C-alpha cells in the first residue's frame, strides 16, 4: 500500500512528539538528579607562583524545594567533600523565590562542608537579605554580602570579594574592591558582572545563575544563551577570566536536558600556563 502524504506527515508528527516526550521524561526523572563533578583550570593574570594549583570547590544554585530534594543536596555536598579542595565557595540561590520553609533545611544540608581555608557564600536573586545569610552564618559559613575577606595562603594574599545579585553599579563594585593588594577572586552570582570586573581589572570571577541553560535543545542550544556573556564553563573578557557553573537545582520546571547538574572544582593557574 502506498503511503499518502497526509499519513507520512502524521507519522512524523507522532514520532517527533514521542521523542520529545521521551526526552522530557528522561530530563525529569533522571538527568536532573545525575550530579557530577566538573573540573576546570581557570587562568588568573598575575597569580603568584605559590597559589598556582589552588583548588576551589563550588556549589551553586541549589534551589532546595519540592522540586530539588534533600537527597540531591546531600549528594552534592558529599561529592564536593570527597574532592578535598583548599577552599569552598557557595554561589547563591539556596532556595527558590525566597521560600523560608527551606532556608534552615538547606543551610543544615550545607553545614557539613569544610575546607582548610574555609567556606564562603554569596547571595543570589532567590535569596533574602536576612534569613538566608543568618542561617548560613549560624553554620560557620562566612557570607560575603557586598564584602571582601582576605586569606593568607602559602604565604600569599588572596582576596575574595562577594556581591549581592542586585549590586551592579561599577562604583559599588569599585568600593568593595578598594585597596586590594593581593590576587582578587570575585564571587558574583550573575555572570553579567564580568563586564564590570573586566573594567576594574579583576583577574577572575566565579558565577552561577544560568543553570547552564537548564534545557539545551539539539541544534538549537539553550534559549537563555544570548542573555549572558558565558552560559556554562570557562570564558574571558580582556584580562578577566570567568567560570560559570551549571549548579545543582532547577527552577520553574523540574527538568534538565543535555545540561546535567554539577559540583565544580576550579583550579587556579597562572595565565602563562594555559
């Protein structure tokens, strides 16, 4: 029997819908829970020789909620602890839409994190300015809310500067960075702060916020890719390098497609070695 044009089109549509349904089901049931470890080497201009090879562990965009269970957060924490990094940074968005029901629980899930040089956190756009930092601070996690701290590592000074999501004006960033004399790592939830960091000669930035796009369609890519200078992984602008983590959780819809969640281990490298 000859296949009519209408039947052929109908068959293609059914096949396409079936494939899309299968991919979505996989993204909901499986991929969003498959947390891995991503390792990246971040080139840092002017990095002192003793800090070459310093390993920074990173967890961001946890979004603990009814869509991101405690088991996933605990698994991410255990994965990162196993990497035995020199220090740990938390990149914001610990809950979704500031849901206070999850503030204390997520802080408790993150409490086991420890590293020789400490654990430091910034806030994302889903975090409130009071309860979330208080919950983290109670677990001995230092929250950098438009603030800077100085670490002495291997005889060298490393400055960590942390931004709130809503801090965007170049003059505010300049104020936070005033009188730095060591290597500066900027912790900025939003990778769009790369623009201001490059203008101020900040050598390196660690960010999240993008979820790597969360849904990355074959042949299309991530719908959010045009909004950010870097959506996922390594990038640079002028002399400033950036690493953007895909993070742990999901927001709006409980699905990840071609964009698995991650904890990250970022190794600082002198720029000449990359």
